[in-house]
C-alpha cells in the first residue's frame, strides 16, 4: 500500500509539474506575441501612405521589417511582416526579392492559415510582373482550386490573360468563360472581360 501511495504521489507530482511547464510556456508565448504585436505596429506606422510613393519611401521599410522578422520568428506578427516585406520589394520593382520573401513565408504557413491565400496572391502578381508566366499560372491555379469568394472572377480573368500571352487560346477562352460565369467581382465584364467569342 505504501509503495502504491508513493507511485500515486509521484505521478501526481509529475502531472502538476507538466501542467506548470505547459502554463509557463503558454504565458511566455502569449507575452512574446503581445510584445511582437506592439513592435509590429511601430514598424508599420512608417508605411508609405500610397502605393505610388517614391521608391526611397519603400526602401526605408526594408531593414526595419527584416530586423523585426529576425527578432520575432515564430509569432503571427512576424508572418505578417514577411508578407509586408514582399509587398515592399514589389513596390520597389525588386520582383525576384519579392518572390523570394513570399515563398519563404509560404513555406512557414499551415494549410489553414488565413495568410495563405494572400501569400499566393502576392506570388502570382509578382511572378506576372517578373514575366514568369508559368509560375504565375501555377499560383493562380492554386487560388482557383481554393474557390475564394470575391476573387474567383479575377483569378479566372488573370489566368485567361496569361494563357493568351502563351498563345494557348483554347485555355484562355475557357478561363474567360469561367470568369463570365461569376456574377460579381473584379473586373467588370464591360471593362476587362471580352464577350464569349472575344478570342475566337
């Protein structure tokens, strides 16, 4: 009986210790997340007020974002900052750097992360800007498979334009028709999407 009581007490002690460690880790990460969030807002306070801001305005964001990411790896604000860094490089027309930053972020995101479609969208437009059509098609196709409400028309429209640039007109027509089936979204049918036989 004494032996059993000893093991029961030991097991209870281990459980208490494990709970204390888990609680301590949770408190640590909550604290780190909170501190990182506050620091993140200080960094993005200097975000240029318009996309058309001079390149120097965007260049000033690069090092603060890189420093923040390095110091706060593993928390959500650092993931947001990685996407911001990719956007900064895009605005500076440093498309290869933008692609590298976005791909690095993509590798850290889970399949359920709300940042995943944003990272893919950014990669898609960056690949387009860099003239890497096949890579852009790959990212737009991944987004199309996700069926993101509000983006479906734009995704099909962009795929159509890319296939047209590759002279794959049958695929382009299919994608334009897919875009026309979506009842709302960007672009407006009168502004950017040709009629049913626009490419034939």
